[in-house]
C-alpha cells in the first residue's frame, strides 16, 4: 500500500504565510496599543493641565500665556519614533508579501522587458561572507529601470584658420577657414536638440516655457524667458514649409473631418486686463492619417471658407451652423454629420424623458454594433463588403430612427431636453446615410476630437498664447505632432532630425519625405510614440 508523501514545500510555504499573518496581526495590535497609550497620555495632560507640575501648560495670573516652550517635548518625539518604527516594520512586511505575489505572477507570465537600446549598467553582488573554498556555479539576474536626470553639455566649435606656407603661390586663397555650420538660429546659443526638447515639452508634455525655465534653473542654467521664446519662434519659422506641405496634402484627400476649439490670446487690441478668444480650426484626413490646425481670430465662416474655397470631396462635421451655411453654397462638397453628437444630445435628455432617450440611445447603439463588427472582422472586410453590410443593416436602422423622430416630435415640448435633442437630430438624419455608401467614411467625428484633445490639455497649463502669431505657431506645431501621433512617430526624434536636415546644405532628399508619415518609412527602426 502506497503512502502519500506530504508536500513539504507547500506545507512550509503555508506555515510561512501563517507566520507572516501572525506577525502582521501582532504588529497591528501593538500599534493600536501604542496609539491608545498616546491618547491616554494626551487625556491626562489635558485633565491636569492646570497643575503646577506641568510647566509647559501653566498660565500666568493675568490671563496671559506663561513663558513655557511651545515645541514638542522629548517624550512626544520618543513616542512618535516608536510608532514610526512600528509603521516601517509593518510596511516592510507588506512589501515582502507583495514581492512574493509578484514572483508568483512572474512565474505565470512574462514581465515587462526593457528595450535593448537602453544602456545597461552591470552591478555584481557577491555574498558578504568568506568565499574561500567556493566557486561560481551560476548567477541570477534582475533588472530595474534607473532614472538619470537630464544633463546638458556644451559643444565648442573650433574653426581653424589655414594660411599658405608659401605666399608666393598664385591661384590659391591666402587664408582658408571652414564656414560656420548652419543652424536654426543663426549665431544662437541652442543646438537643434534643445529646440526639439523645448517644443516637445511644451506641446506634447504641456509644460509652459516658464516651467521649463524653472527646470533649467534647478540644474544651474539661468536662461532668460525672452531667449526661450525667441528660440521656439525661430524653430516654428524653420518648419513652416513642412507645415504648409502637410496642409496641402491633407486638403488633397477627398474625405475630411472638421472641428474647432478655442484658444485664449493675450493680444486684445490694447484693452488692458482682458484677453481675446480665438479659435483653432482642425482638418483631419482619416484615410491618410493627416491633421492640420489653422488659427483664426474668430469662429465665423471666414476661416473654413478660405481653407476649403477650392475643396471638392466629403466633409464631416458637427451641426455648427457655420458649416451648413458654408457648404450649402459649395456644390463640390458632400456634407454629413456626426452620430456621436446626436447620441450625446439624447444622453443629456435621459434625466427628463428616460423612455424616449433610452430608446434613441439604444437604437443608435445598434449602428455602432455594426461598425464594431466591421472593425473587428478577420480578415479585414474589403470596401465593397463594408458598403454591402452598412446598406443592408445600418440603413434600415437610420430610417427607423428618422421615422421615430417624426412621430415623437409633435408629442413633446420643443423647449424640453428631449424636444431639443430631436430638433437637433432630425434635420441631420437624411445626410447620415452618406457614411453607409463608402467603406472609408466614419460614422462619427471622434477621430478629430481625439486629435484636438492635446490643445485642450495644453491650454489648461499655459492658459493663453501671447499674440495671434504665437497662437498660429502653436497650431502649426500641434498639427505636426498630431500627425506624428497618428503614425506612432516619436515627435522629439522626428523634430530633431527634421531641423538638422533643414539646416544641412548637403541634404538632397525631398521635403515631402520629412512629413511624419513618410519620415517614418525612411528610418531603420524609429522609436514608437502613442
């Protein structure tokens, strides 16, 4: 008869776990006891505060405070020290428990692996014992990520002068010296690497220049604010041709999404104590993944009217009346709207009329269910099958929503939330069937709203632009960085390389190849950015 062998390892681990739990409970009990004793000491101090034995709380006869020390006493410090030691021991115990859990989790699946491109610093640790008579039979390795604070160095460029040894030679210049290397800021103090850092920190990490100035100061660099501003403006001016190329290529797409967001500007016609509300208009080409922003001083139709004057294609927007009045006159533009905005209106009306709003939101969800099936199809559906699926499944849902609105609108108050939601959506429904007729058209404007989000985050940090010109500079950088994000291009690496190529007289490549989506294809293994 076979006798089962006990699993000693499991028994040992279970006993260690019980021991650790017992120690934890003991420490918690001791901590509660010490806190209770501290509370009791405080109660005694308050109860006997009028006694002469406590010279720290005695008062004088005229009602004034006595001249006793107001700092913490030795007993208070010692009691705090004991409590702190107990808390540290408890934290160490919990950390050991968490470490064991992490080891178990690591055994079940792979941990995060650091990129091989990161520099490795090897730290060899041997037992702190007498190793005589021992030999190395193996090793265990572990890696942790180390943060090295940003550092700077100064590059000194020495241009040596060369003179003819024999001045009598003719046909040669007497003195030769290499030309000054071309830089973004002529005779400036900053290398392109610093310019790329400034712009990335401000427009990707949302750090205003005054905060960057403080960061420089902490590492011993006193840089005037005017110097930072001048250099960022110079970098923006240098990449203006790349921005213009992005703008032209975006408008060459036959399908655009458009939206706008506000940007405060200090420049306000000399009116003290106030700022101007400008607007950044966004134009997104979903098919090619291109985005460009255009700053305008107002929200009227002058901006998109100028940008889209010669445009022919499909434009998707929200229901802002400027778009409707603008595109109604341009027969070369097919205009439709955003289902997410329609759904949002009914979401907001749910508190007032839950039944109607829930029906509308639930029925719109069926449209998004069709889009999810298309998006997750494996292998990806060709365009003709996408159109077929939308026509067969989405168009009947759109007609159902439209007919429901026609029937329900007379039954509700026009000024009520549900009445306003139906009034908003009803005129848009006829155009919404347009997205079902082409596989590359989107059901909503969410992609462009995601592209605009960095501007909203940025203005919460730097609050406003100084002038209308700097607001347009911001729109320019946001355009290029948003396109970088669309194509998972690291914006700092892209900008540094582009600035250096623009200042390299020997660069013979195409400037259109410097746009982020093409630049990525010319790099060996660029760092990704999401």
